[in-house]
C-alpha cells in the first residue's frame, strides 16, 4: 500500500481507502462478512474509512467503531457525514442552509454518529450534500470550528452532489474546508477542469468516490442485470442509464492491458491524478478488498494508456434517477 498526503491536514492516508455505503445500501449485506472485509483491509494497510449516518441510520458507523476498537495499534482515519435535515439527496438548488444544515442540526447529528460508532471523535466530518450558495453564510463554518475546538472532530469536508464538481469551489475559497469528496473516474473526468485546480491552490484534500461508476467499471453489470427493489441500484440503473453505461464499458474493454483487469485499470486511472488523496471503492467481500488494494502497488497508468482513456469522458447532468 502506498500513502498520500491528505491536503493541509498533513495526514498520510492510504491511497486506496474504504467506502462503506454498499455494506448497507445494497441487497445481501451481512455485518459479519463486512467486518471480515474491513479487518482484511486494515491488515493490508488501508487506513482511511468513509461512512455516514445515512448508511443504515448509523449501522455502518457502528461497524467502523468496531473496527477501530479491534485495532488499537493502528491509526485508522475515520470519516463520517451529517445528513441534510430535509433528507433530500442531492441538495435542491433552492434549499437554504436552514433547510439542510442549521448549526444545531450539525451538532445533534455529530453526537448521534459518535454514539453509533462508540468513539470520542471523528477525524473528518463532512456535509453529505452541498450547495455553494451556502458558502457566504458563515454559521456552518463557525459551528464546525467550535466542534473542532471541543476535540470532537479534527477536519471538515463536503461531499459534492453527483455530476456537479463545480458546486463546491466557493466552499473551498472560504478557507473553512479541509477536504472535498467528489465522483471521479474514467467516465467522470470533469473535476479536472475547475475543481482540482482550486483544491491544489487551497491545499484541500480530494476523496475520489464512485471509482467504478456504481459498478459498471467492474465489468460485471450487463444489460440484463436486475437488482432487488430494496437495492439502491434498482433505481439508479434505469433502462436508459443501464444500456448507455454498458455500451461505454464495452468500448473500454479493448484498452485493458493483458496483465490487468478492468477494475484495476479504473483505479489506476484515478491514481494517475496526483490531486487525489485517496479513493474509496465500496467493498463487501475480501476478494474485492485484496484486488482493489493491490492496485496501489501497481501505481499510475502509463502515459500512452491515459491518453487513450481521455476520449471516454462522459459529461452527464443530474436526473431524477441519479440522486
């Protein structure tokens, strides 16, 4: 495992982290299997674990707390997210700060998350949605500064709405943000245009989420794939999105190196961007943990392959099924 600096915090975190959403959002999740996979990741050098209150109403945070307690000799960086008060993902364009993150709501849910995990503090507290028009309302920043001073959190961040990488730049410019979490992968290369340059300027860490485009870039989803009604993917993979996604993946297969796999190429594409501090693939099984973490030692992709992947950028706009 290789490590990268987490922006101005100075933390050295594993460049392959762990996204804990799929453990509770996808059908067939099993806590015992999840704990085995989490422990395997920690044993292999993964040190950054990302969860949220909304992931099973604290269930995922509970798993993270168990992992931390089981590994007192390891420094595991814990990141969670405050849900919006109106429980709407993504943040509506007309939503106010009071609709989503009034100061008392931020503090209330931080304490709930601390109780769920059974820990005294989190390394990183993030807003689970964001709207850049809130940047000028300094109440959120003052509240987060207060929570820092209490020793309840060490750093603050935002999770940027799907396919809106520009909708976080003003937050960064306030100087109150230590990290941004954004969708970045072979298809979603758009953060490179405006967001990443500002992150570099302000020394803000970048957490790359959805590295496999919700599963299509693993190469295992086909046009015949279906998902149980209680699985989030049953909504996301609407017929229009499923067919278009699979077609684009098929166009990528010929570019996969003979000694590699599509998922490895997808991760190494992201590792080729030095602005990224860590990647958080969702992993439920130990075989996925082992394969994904191995991509770190494989390193960035060769320059010629990167150039061949550039034309596969897919500019998408938010849709009712993409929340």
